[in-house]
C-alpha cells in the first residue's frame, strides 16, 4: 500500500521519526528493565576486564606432558572458553600451566562451575573380570574409588576417552516418532572415536554404558543399538540445564591432559576507564564534525544524512546489546568501517541527486532517480564487504570472529539506515516544503582530469612507497631483529605479579607507571591488569627480559612506585602467545578465501574479470603499504593488527566498487567517437568528490580518536589512517588505470581499426 504524502503527513512522519530516535536514545541511556542500556554491552578485557583462571597439569598426567600435548590442550580449552566469548583466549604459562582470560565475566565461581573441571573423561562398560595391574596402568581399565553412591564402585573397561569427542551439545529437541519434546545431549566423535564407540555399542547392545569423569559417573545410558556413524544421542529425564551441563563436562573432558585449577581472579581492563571515555568523547566529536560537514555540503539532504547516521549508531548499540556481542578495539574497528561506508552511501546518493538536478530534472524526479542509480554501487560495495565478514565468521576464530560478527551486523544496519531511513527522511523533508533546487544544491560541471594518461606517475609513487616498506622489513631482518615489532600476543613474553603499597587505578598505571617501564625496556608492549580482589596487586605482561633488565625492572618499581619488596612479590612466568598459530592461520586462510570470493562476485556482477583483478590488485596494494608502515614505524603488531588489516580490505574494496560502477555505467553510454581512456577519466572525475568527501570524513573520525586516545588506541588508529589514505589513493589513481591496462585498452584498439 502506497501512502499518499503531503505537507501535513510529511511533518507528522518526520516528528514521529524523531520521536522514535529519541526513544531509542532513551533506551540506550537508561535501558528498559535489564536490556538495551549501553552500559550493559559486554566489553572485552581491554575495555572492562573479566575472569582469569590458571590451570596446572594434573599429577596423574605429568608422564605424558610435553610441548605438543600442552599446546593441544591449550587449543581445545580455548575452543571451549569461546562458548563464553569469541574474544576469550587461552595461553601457556610456564611449562605446565594454561591461563584462560574470559572478557565480560565478573563472577569467577560461576565461570568455574559452567566451564567445568578439566579432568579425564572415559566411555566405559562394566568389567567382566578383574583387570591386571598392567591394564590399569595403561588405562585400559579404571577403578572408581568408593563414593557416597556405592553402586558405581568397582572396575570399568575403557573403550575410548574424551579426546575423541569432537563436539557435545545439550539442547531441546522434538522426537520425530513420538512428537514429544525432550532434552538431549548430541555427541560427535572423530574417526578413531567413531570406530571405538561403534565397537563398544555393537558388543554391548541392551547393556549399560558409563560416562565417567573425574572419578564420577556423569551418565549411564542404556545402549539400545549399535552406533557406528560417529554420532550418538543421550536421552533421559534431565532438564535443559542438566543436558547443557553434561555436554559441557564431556567437552571439557576431551582435553589431552587433565588440568587442576591453580588460581582464579577477576582482572581489570587493560585500557582503563579513561581510555574508553576519551574514545567515546572522540567519537561524539567526530560525529558532530561529520554531521556539520554533511549539512554544509548537502544542505537539506545533509539533515537526512546526519539523522540516518545517528540512527545507525543507535541501532548498532542496540544490536550489540541484543546479540550479546563482546565489544573490543577490533570490534570498534568494524563500527568505524561501517560509519565510513554509511557516510559513503549518503554521499553517493546526494551527489547523484545533484547530478540529476543539474541535468534538468525536477527535484522530485532527481530524488527518485538519485536513489535508484546509487543503489547498485552501494549494494555491490556492501556485499563484497559482507562476503569478507561471512568468510571470517566461518573460518576465523577469537578476535577475528568477534570483528567479523560486529562488521556483518553493522553492514545490514548501515544498508537499512542508508537506503531506507535516509530515503524516507529525504522524502519527508521534500513534502514538508523543501522542494526548490536550491535546498539540494546543483552539481557543477566537473573538470575531467587525465588520470589514465598520467598513470606512470601514480604507479611510480605507489612503487616507491611499497619499496620503502619492503626495504624496512629487509633492513630489520638484516639487523637481526624481527621484521615487525611483534607483541606478546604474537610471540609470548613474561607475566610478573607486582604488589604496590597503594591502590593505583588502571588509568594511573597507564599514565604514570607504564611509560617508565616502556622507556626502561625500550618497548611499547607493556600491559597491566589489576586484580579486583586485591586492588594493590597488578599482573604486568611484557617482553622477555634478561636477568639484568629484570633486576632494573624490580628496583625501578620499588624505588619509584613503592612496590612491595619481599620474596612473594615479583613472581614471573614465561607466557606463550595469546594469538595462537591456529588463529593466525585461520585469519590468513579466511582472508585469502574472502578475496577470492570477492573477486568472483565482482567478476559475475560486472560481467568482466578484469574489474575483479584490478580491484584485488588495488586491495593488495593497500595491504602492502599498511604492512610496510607497521615495519617502518615499529608499531606493535598484536591483536588489533588483524582487525586493522581486515578493516583496510573492507574499506578499500568498497571505495573501488563505486568507481567501477560508474565506469560500467558510462561504458554502456559510450558513443563511437568516445575513447575508453576518456570514459575512465570521466568516471573517476565524476566520483572524485565522493572519494574525497568519504575519505576525509572517515579520516577525521579516526584522527579525532587518535588525537584524544591513549597510546594503545593511537597504535590502533595510526595504521587505520595510513590505510584510509592508501585506499583513497589506489581507488582514484590506480584502479581505473589498472582496469584500462587489463581490458579497456582493447576497446580503444577496436575503435582505431
């Protein structure tokens, strides 16, 4: 049903729209019950802190403890804690310990109860005879110690252990035969587990099996039939919570090594309240600057753009809360990218409206045609970025997955705000009486710049910048250093417990103590977390130190900051990387797959593989420049490095699509006397204003955060700014010429014949 609009209805709908935004703002500020309030958004360890639990390998498994079994256990435990948050990490501490950090969790005992004790898990049947000592030693059989429930005392034959369980899920299901609802635990086994479980069930039909965990029988289901397909289901009279708990214990019992809890505590944020508040202030200032810019440049549509952008931010905050996502710095990168894409979408739309007005269309026709023509470029740009996000969700892990989730949700919200909310607001303003062309501005005749003709200059600039970056990497390696300044998140380091004589806040630590440590150790890689149960105790993580450096570190903190000088203080442990090799491999593979998928999409959408090749080459160009900047400036390569690179990929491909969309459009309108060089130059010139405006507004929003943020945030925003500049340069000066070289030149050759 189409609503007939007039001035009265336009005013009513506009006021209602503002009322909805005000209501959403109220929900974000104050919440409704325990939902909606921005304060309830789960924040990561870097922004708010969480629970840290340290486990030690149990005595009974010390004999099989080695580096590979400890790493395998760490990897499986990390997957388990991802149920609490995709940002959760597990890392090795010393030679026999594993620490897990779970952001956004502040009840340590609750986490321990839900996580379960990482003991040994066995799938058994009752032993037919008394086993030998050798069989007990080899864990072919186990003996349950006497418990309060004597029915389970005795010997049990072990068919397989928990390490062969690939997944366990407790859930509610409807029985396909009876139609009854029941709570079940679904199990999946690896190939070895599939065979062993098949043997057990085949030889013991109608007998009882026992799932034994840490000397306790968790469940004793009857084997109804032989199960050889690698999947099994446990049913019974348990409720959903019991099913989920059983599944959790089975999963945690699937570790290669049994673990015992050594300690647990709730730790503070690493960035501090001041860092977050400054980032929020910077975000507000950046938004105001962008809103004023849009108003000055686009007049009445600028009002719609500012309100649509504001609605995007509101919807994004509500979505973070509603989907219970963990917000960290990488997540903020996803939001920044979407803000840039939202501004870009509005710039494309309103520039199109101006072009139509300049072509002699009425304002009403110009609005309709402007939105219609802009939609393809906006949708194509967002779909290519969404492809990357979905691939990262599929293949990524840890912070990469968190970034991808935030980005994917943001894309849908940003598209809705740009194509639906913005469109509605513009029409409301139009019918309210803003119908004269002067309210929208008239696009001036654009000068056509000779971008393709001067391609050698642009390529030379890019090559020089790339060579400098690669040269920096070679120089660092030649000097015996790492190619990049890897953080402890990438290569491990040391964790030191330090107790001060006063309760320093995390902001005081970051402002007063951290700079002294950084200068002393000549590193920016220093992380401090406060134990919330003892506000004088800090865990300080930094690079490995020599004996001399450790001595200086200790004396400096004692002399300058009155750290407690006793035997219990300054306990240090070697810690492994928190960004596992698996996470890095997943990130690289996901990025490669995403690029291939984007290439295929652009190829299909533009019906020309050369568009896709040019876009990917430009993308690689931007990535190499940012990587070179990391090496040249010695910025710390840590968790945020992955997020920065992924953000640049999304930003770069989106900017390129806009220009290619215009080339495709102009190519279809070519006259016989036109040359492809002219079409490419015209297309870039026509979208040049959009490229400048979008890059400028995105750069400003990141630059404000860079200026106002703390050192950790500056290390995050600086490479983003480099990537924005590189992306803008490649989109305007590189991609069009690349496409012309790959394909466009053939059109000219045909015309010259």
